[in-house]
């Protein structure tokens, strides 16, 4: 399958979540690409993805939902939403026109399973063993600032 991650703008700092997902997807033989900022339609036309994926932070959900609906008017693909907003506010994605699937929680196992098992709707991703997942796919982005994390999850005490 061909998976295209759409970002609102070019990242200043490497988006580790997408890089981990890309590595997990590539490990299963999928082709992964990224479209940044204003070149979404150009990348859609040249890459011809089977799946378009969005990593959604709170505050960007309406932008990505609107973009997804506009793209679905022109192209045929499965849409998959993930990230913090779908995890904490799943009601924004349930039964939403244009949303084929969304992942709550960790996606490194859930996203490949969604494809492998032909799932749709709400998919729950459970915590992963970080010793068993591939290293982040650093080929996707050319940034000057690189992340290094020694642990996973939020370091703060908020819920």
C-alpha cells in the first residue's frame, strides 16, 4: 500500500510520531511519503496514495477534516486520523463524513494492523514495547533540529 502523511506546514523539529509510524509501515512493506504545506494536491496526483494519514494536534482538527473532505472530492483514498486529538477527543471523528478510520493511542502496531486486517472506524492502539519497534524513519524529513528521546509518553502530570 502507498501511505501519504499530510502535514499543515514543513516541520521545524522532526515529527517523531510520524517517523515511528513510517518505520513500522515500511517494515511491513508499505511505501510512505509526506506532503508539506501547500503541495498536497501535487503530491496526491504524483504519489497516488491508497491511504492518506493525518497526525492531528488539538487546534488543527478542523483544518485537517476540511482538507480531507476537499481531497475526497477529487481523489479516491482511505483516510486515517491519529495523534493526540483523536486519542483524547474521539467524538470529533466518530461518524464524521470523510473519516474512514482513526487511531486512538499508540499507532506503531495499530496502523499496520488496520491495513493488514482491513479495519475501519475506531481502532485502539495499545502501548508498545519500544525495544521491539523500528527506529524512527529519518529519511522523511530534512530538518536542522533532531529529537532524541529516551522514553515515551508525556512527561507531565496532566491527564
